[in-house]
């Protein structure tokens, strides 16, 4: 059985990114989904329209279990999110405030809406973020970098046997 290559995974990532942009242009929104890629290249697609943190935690637990079961070589998560730009030295203070008040990022006036794609293999973890321009039906201001943490980080770290 043919195994998926690094080049194949790169092409898959680019294809998913282009599909995300086209879907936003057509629908002015993103259907949240997880794409799990098996060693043979077979892809499992799981829509993930969770409504709260408990549903998100349950969904991510199921994703991690499936990745382990099939020994996934890559996972891609596409989602909409609210973000805030804060100084790194304010991170602990802001996190404490959110825990104490029960606020979510969407409750703050200085938030912005983004679309993000996290693509992880056992060797790398990348997050690509775009600002959402719903008026012009475009994803703009692409930012790409290593996935730092959060609910979607290190999904494949539990899949190694």
C-alpha cells in the first residue's frame, strides 16, 4: 500500500487552504471541520460546529482518539475564532481576568474575527490566520507561524505508538 509523502501532505494543505478561501467567498463563513489524514492518504472529514467549551473539549478528545486509532500522519483544523492583540507581558493578567470574570474573547470590544487553519504532522505544526472581510467576501492579512498552544495544539503527540 502506497504511503503518503511529505510532498503529498504539502499539496493537501495548499488544497485545503484554497478550498477554505473559496468557501468563504461563496458563503461568507467557514464550516468548522477537522480533516484527519491516514498513512495511506485517506482523509476523514469531521464537521465540528461546537457551541461551547465542553462540546469543544469532547470534540477534541474524539479527534485525538481517532488520530491514535488510525496512526494519523496529519490533521487539519479549520475554524472561525475571535482574537485580541495583547502584549505578551499582559498575557497572565488577561487570562486571570477572563477566568475571574467569565469573559470570553468575544466579550471584549477590541476583538477581531479571524479564520484559522491549523495543519499538523508529527514533524511540524503550523497555524495560518486570516482576518475576515465579510463585506468584500475575502480572507485578508495572512499570518502564518508555528502553532504555539491552546486546545488545538499537539494533537498528534499522542498518536505515536
